[in-house]
C-alpha cells in the first residue's frame, strides 16, 4: 500500500491554475503561445515538473494546415513552427506520436529512462538525448469534434507520478475551452483578412456589419487587369489558366500589401486595391509615391514570368469605404466616382499601349515626370479626362 501511494505521489494543488484559466486567460490572453506558457508555468508552481511542452493545433489557413508551439522551462518562452499543407503525408508526421492522437486515439505515455530499443517514435530518441525521462501526449478536444494535441515532458528522475498525470487530465478540459475560444477568434479574423483584407476585416470585427456602415476616405485607387485573359482561357487548359492567374495575383498582391495597400477584391482577372491616406493633403505625395513603387515592383515581377502582362491604372480621390449589398449579403468595398475613373483608365493600357497609366490627380500628388496621352473619352465618364504615362530615368 505504501509503494502504491509513493507511486501515486502527492496530489498537485490546481486551484491557482484553474483560477487563471477561467478568469485571466479567457479574458486577457489572446495568443495560444501565452496560454501554453502561462498554463505550464502555473502547473510547475503546483508541483508538476514540466520541463517541455508542445501544443499542436490544426487551423484554417491558406498557407498552413497547422502549427506547433514548443515551450521550455529553461527559456520560459515558446517557439512556433508553421506546418504547410501536405505535412500529413511526410515521413516525419506519419512516424510521430501526433498522428495517432489526430486519428482519434487515446493519450500516450512513454518512459524515456529505459532502453531506447523500445521506443516506437523517433522523437523519443531526441528527447532522451536531451535528458528527458518521461513523455506524454494527450488529446485536446474542441466542442465541434476537432482534436488538437498537447505533450508534456520532464527531466526529473523517475518521471511523472500517476497523480501528476491525473492532474494534467483534470486541467485539460478547461485548457481546451480557453484554447478553443482563442482559436475561434483567430480563425474568424484570419478568414476575414483572407477574403476581404486586414483593414476591412478589422472594421467588420469591430462592428461595421450593417448595410451602409462606412466612411468617406481619401485614397489612391489601384485597378489592374490581366492582358488577353479571355484569349488565354479559350486556348489553354484550365490548370494552365489558373496557374497564370495565380502567378499574376501573387505578383500584384505581394507588391500592394508589401507597400501598405489593401486588396479589396478580385473581379475576374481584375484587382481593385486602395492605399488609404490618413492625412489629406500632407500625406498625398507620400502615399502616391508608395503606390507608384508598388506598381513598378508588380510590373517587374511579372516581367520575370515572361508570359504574363497586365495593365495598371492609378488615381487619387475620395471614396466611400464600407458595406454595400443586399440586406443579408454584404460586400465591404469602395465605391464612388474615383473608383469608376480608375477602372475606366485601365483599358488605356491594352494592346501595345503603356502598361501603367495615371490620372491627373494622381500625377499632381506623385510629382514625377509623365507623358500626356491627351484627353480621352472614357466610358461612363461625363467629361473627357487626360491620362498620363510615367517617365522614369532609371
């Protein structure tokens, strides 16, 4: 009986950990890295000798299928590793203890202070070499059935006691609730940023969700269009067309967002974007120069592809930035005469024409050299408008 009690060990006091998870963590902690670190630190204070912990999270992301957070007691901080789509087919994943947990299996525990010949997962050899004595990985269950995973490792001689393992299981449901709340908020923000952009997404999350919500802002309006996309679509296989389209969008979006602009929408092969100007007048030149730098970067990137050409029109003016649409189906975008003018200027880049045209308003703000194309009748614009082609010395 005494041996059994010794094996069980004293029962850790989890009251402070529960208090932190249910109050401060759910209200103030906004990142999974802080949640993991805070939980592990408090479990150590409760007497559970956690020296390393890893949290494995599946996620909705255009680039990554999941991420791994690794916390160590030595540093007190976490390191994040993003997992690209397709990682589930790699040898590393297939031979990891994460896979059986993701597949719906039970918690696993492996003592590391034994003969390495008994190890069934390669990572256990690495952990043993680092001086760890006990390893356990346990499912973290979300309310809609998704399974995440968290591991705990110790360097204490003899490993974890049974009472400590039971304490970990006792705390995990509350930890799971806090993590799911964080991940739900993170996923909502990520999906909004992915589909309508970071600035528009933030506005929606802050409550701008009714039709008509929005404001008039001063901005550079960007409109670009892929050359000969219709002909390409009719003469090439769909997979080749999609490849060209994606390379074009990559070049445009990298340049725009890299210079502080926001992609608002893809219209077929067209891209509508804005560069907001916070200080009307004082900021016009700086933002116009920034937008010009983005346009030049995009065009240079497309030149590297060789087979992709596009036209870009830049205009500057006031736009209505907010929600438009039906009562229960909205689009967060920009509307107004400035948007109309940018989209009508862009066709001047077709054929053998210059690939970049500017409105008079943009040219005045930009301050560079340009060649006039003369006044031109533009579809839907009441008066002829003068357009310009920038002239560069380099």
